[in-house]
C-alpha cells in the first residue's frame, strides 16, 4: 500500500513559490550588478553612464551594444588631441 505524499499537510506550491522568489531575487541582484558594470564602462569611454539603462530595453540593448562597439569614443578622440564637444 502506497502512502499519500500530501497526507502530511505540506503544500508543495509554497515550496515552489519560495524557490521562485529566491531565483527572482538572485536575478534582480545580477541585473542591477550588470547595469552598474555597463554604467562604469560607458563612463570610462566618455559617454553618459545613463546609457546603461538602455540595456534593460529589449532590442534597444542590442542596438546600443553594436553602436558602442563601432563608435568613436570621446576618450579616444581626447587621446588623439581632437576637440570633443
């Protein structure tokens, strides 16, 4: 005779909800850390760190990432002695 796994009164959905909450919190911490890193990278390149917030927007993050890879950074222009607006 098999025993009923739910006979103890434990609600399995509570455990699942707890795990989802923990994973959600970990995901949020990782996302905030990534925005912080992009903020530092954009700032060191000579752009506004606020551009890092575009990394939260789907499609826009890809466009900004491609633009950033091929753009002539203000820091590089200053190093060459050019005037930066």
